C-alpha cells in the first residue's frame, strides 16, 4: 500500500501545483452580442481610448457599434473577458455619453480592466 501511494505522490503533487494556476486564469469566452457585465473594477475613471474607438454590444468586431469613445472621454471599466490567448475586451461605461459597451483592450492605452468578468 505504501509503495502504491509513494508511486502516485509525484502525480498528485503535480496536480496540486498546477491547480492554482488554472483557477487563476480566466477561461476564454467572448461576450455574446447584446450582453453586458457587472462592475467588478473599482479603479478610478480614466481617459484611455484612442480617438474614435468603437464601443460594441459584445466582445467581437461582428457585434454592432453602440457608441464611440474619444481620447477626452472618461471610461468606467467594469471587467474584461478573454477571447483568445492574445485578445481581451473590457466592458465599460463611457462617462461622457453614458453608453455601455465592449472595447478591445489593445485600443485602450492602459490595456483595459484587470478584473475578469
């Protein structure tokens, strides 16, 4: 019995070590068109959009444009979703227009929200 346990111990240790890493990484899932998200980001509002950045109804360029954020608009980040290993989108409210929408994080100068939806 002890030998079987000793043989399984390295495998159990590997699982125990990798478990926190998989739990800490948000799953990849785009937000469907027409969806929103709760406000999980309490950071202060910032002007981080490029000039004329589209806000969309979901985390995809195939979703309709709900508004446009300009460089002088303050944005209230709510959370982000990971679409692929290299693409994330932040759900936010544009304080200047009171429009909610999704903006791809590479369009935001600070990379968007750090709080997963």
